[in-house]
C-alpha cells in the first residue's frame, strides 16, 4: 500500500552472545500509515527497544542477525549499510532516546548538538544552523532558547534535556519519529508535558510516530493503535479502544490491571503479573506467556498460538484461550 | 570556572612554598661543612668564621631562609663552589634543551597514540587492536636505556646516519638542522614510553565512551564515523589522557637523564647527574627547585586544560 510509511514484515533480531542465541525480536509484522501514531507496549525486556532500533537500522552490525523486511518510505532498511542509513537517519527517521541524562554529549554545548545535524545533513551554514537550532529549542518549549543554546547538558534539568533530545530528533523534519520510552526518566508532571509536546509537534510537522512505553496510561489517549509485545513477539494488536476494552489476550489484561487507576479505592493493592519475563535465549515452542498465565493449558506449553483476527477490523491476538470478547465492554478494575 | 582556577592557584602557591622549604632544608641535611668544602680541611678557625659571615651562615636559620628565598625571587640561585658559575645561568642553558626534547617527544607520542587508539577502539579485540595492545605492552617493558642503545646501534652505526650518535648535540641556535638530527633519537626514545601510556589510556576510555548512549544518538543524527570519533568520543575520553600527560611530562623534565647522559646532551638531567657526582650542592639544589616547580606548574596547566575540556569538572 502506498499510504503506508512503514511496513515491517516477519522481522527477527537475534543476538549472538556468549550464552547462545538470544531472539530479542522474533517475527514481528505491522505497518504504520503516514501521520499515524502507534503505541508499542510491553514489560522491560519484551524487545521493544531492540525492535525500535532494528526498524531504524541502528542496531550494531556485529553479533546481531536481522532477518525479515522493514520498508521505510519504500526503501529496505534490513541489510542496508551504515553508509546508506546515514543518508536516511534524521531526515527519514529519527529517535527520541529514553534517558536524556545519557543521550546528550556531556561535554558539548546543546546548541552545537542540535545544529551539527543541520549542518551535516541539510548542508546549512553555521549562521543558518544556529538560527534554526534556536528556533527548534523555542519550538520544544525551551525558555530563553537563545541563552540556553550555549548551555551544557549538565546545566539543564531532566525535562529540559529531553526537550533538547526532541529538538535534535526533529531537526531535519523526519517522516517517522520513534520515541523510545521518552518519559521514563522524568518526573510525572514533566511526563505529561513532554507527551503533549510530542503530540502537538506530530500534528504540526505531519509525522508518523511510534511511541514505545511500558505504561499503558501513556498511550491511551495519544495513539490510534496499540501493539502489545511479549518476549519479542506481538501478542495483541488493534485500535487503541479495542485493546483497552475488548482485549482477548490474558497478558494484555494483566498489563492493564497492573497499572494504577484513579477510580480504585484507596489502598487497593495493584495486581502484579506473577513471575518474570522469560529468558529470551531459552524460549520453548509454546506460548512464551504460558508459565505466568492462569488459563494456560497443556497446549499452551507445547504449541505457540499465531495471531488470529478478532471481531473488530484490524484487531488480532495470539492466544489459545482468549478472554471472551463480550465480557469486556468495560475496562477491568 | 574562575573560582576553580583561583582555588587551584592557591593550592599551587602552597605547594611551591613547601617545595622551597624542602629544598632549602635539603642543603642543611647534607653531611659535611661548607667551609671544609670551600676552604679545605686545613682552614683556620678565623678564616672559617669569616667565610661563615660571608655566606650568612652565622645568622638564625629562619633568617637564612628569607635571605635565600629573596635571592631566588630575584632569579639568584647562588654561585656554584665547584664551577664558580652562576647556578641560574647553568640552568638557563640546560632547561631549553629539555623543553625542546619534551615538545618533540610529545608531538611524536600524541601523533601516534591518538589515531591508533581511535583505530583500536573502533573494533575492540579486533586484529589491529590485538596487535597494537600486545605491541604497546611489549614496548612498555623495554627500558629507555635499552631502546636508545638499540637505536644508536642501528641508526647511527649500522645505517651511518650522521649527527644522530652520542656527543653530536649542537644547540638550536647554532644549527637547527643538526640540532634536530641530534635530538631525533632521544626524542623518539622518550616518545616511545609516552606513546604506550597515552595509547593505552585513550584506547580504554574511547572503548567505554563509544558504548555511551550519546554516541548512538550521534549516529542516529546521520554523522560520519570520523566526526563522531573526533567531536563526540574524543573529548569526553581525553580527561584521563590529559591527566596522564601532565604527570608524564613532569616526570620527563628530570627523567630524561638516562638518554641525555648516554648521548651527552647537556640538558637538566645530564647537569643534575654531573652535579651530584661532583658534590655541587648548590647546583643540585637549584635543579631540584626548578624541576619541582616545573612539575607543579605543568600539572596545574593540565588541570586547567582538563577543566576546559570537561566542563563537568569545575561544576561538580
């Protein structure tokens, strides 16, 4: 389809480690339309970040095997060389990194970190790049941008640093912005500001956005679709409404139940998902969630369910014992 | 920043003062009587008393210190009893030779260490990295007096290249070509030791820096590897390198004596050795003072450079 900016097809990312092969991403397929925002949710270690970096072609080349296909704006990313990707990073796709404390160079003024990409990628001269960098800083809500242009990252708060990271990512007007847990390292009040900022900028700049998070609350109002990942695979995917209210996969429900809600009475204990995410180097042939799932059967341990369509269009899930669709008109407690 | 520099400067003055007291006291720790050294063993008590008055040795030690300190601040380090020349002028001719030798050796060392460390760090444990790491470790274990002897043997004697052997030193002012030729082998020898230190320090810091998230972010901005290496990785990786350079260069100020002595280059190290051999205490004292202050100053300068290179240091 020509309207799809991104088409990911059966993508595998496998690390060769001393402990053996680790299948961090194990056969992921989805697509993303121009100007759409999709959320990718899952626990730590579910392969979200690796997926994001593989889509961007940013994975280190050594000891990593990538199979499948990532068509970004019609061009294949899988197998592209660093040299080829260099021509596409920043202009076609860019990333907002998770931790603004570590993703900015500590010994470089923030202004230079923004304008070097303008100069290198867009060929701007020094003066134009500087003016544009200050403009970008103002756009991401940096107070007294002209003055802050000369600041070092250590002179800024976490929220301000993340604004710098966003300004850098947006510098060359990318078609796709991948935001990898952009608010995890920030205070709750700042989180909302940053997410709203990303939302506004997306509208303003007509970007597509992949918003990666472990917090369903973050994606609830800001995405059109949600992808739920577990152990490197998609286990449920659908329109945001459907995933919240008509989810079929027990893991999705468990994720929803483990996030606190205002409507809960005080001192309600949060439901936690028992056990921990599986070791990706020792995955079995069965459903990876089966060891932690209350409705798991013998079949779940033996045979992995594939993604099956639910009633709603575009809603798919992978489960042998799906939750009944009719019971779920309301979000779980 | 200014406060940081002022704080370091105060510390510097304190250290220099301690050094001055130390080297003043040094002469009083030495065995023997200066009158015996100057007048010989058969001197009469009257003559000895006159000499004591001339030298000011009859005054209290505190007063002697202030007189001595005042002279030093006026650039007067005394006159050697042995050579009967001014210690300050001896040092003034010897010191520039060391400065030149150090500058040459450091240019060589950095010019080799920085690009090679970058190449090595790009693929840690790659073929090149293994060769360079093993090679530098081997070099580290060869003392400089072996290196200089081997170099003289091969370059000056076997290859017969003129002006590179022992006793071929001429001053920079009289013939700079011959001067550079005569300093080539010692500069290279001193460079070897420095190179090994710089290469190893920078390599390991670069490897650590290249794994930082901000390097991945720099890649994602579409920057070339070369630019990432020089603009993003080198600066945050060079703090330990600069610290090592400060200590190392300070050490070379007097530590070059082995090559100087072997090749007859009249630098500070050479002069120090001959001074010790001839019991020329004033000369030794003067050199110790100059070298100690030099070491402190060099490290002060490098501390300052580090604070410019890594602005986090003055803030934290």
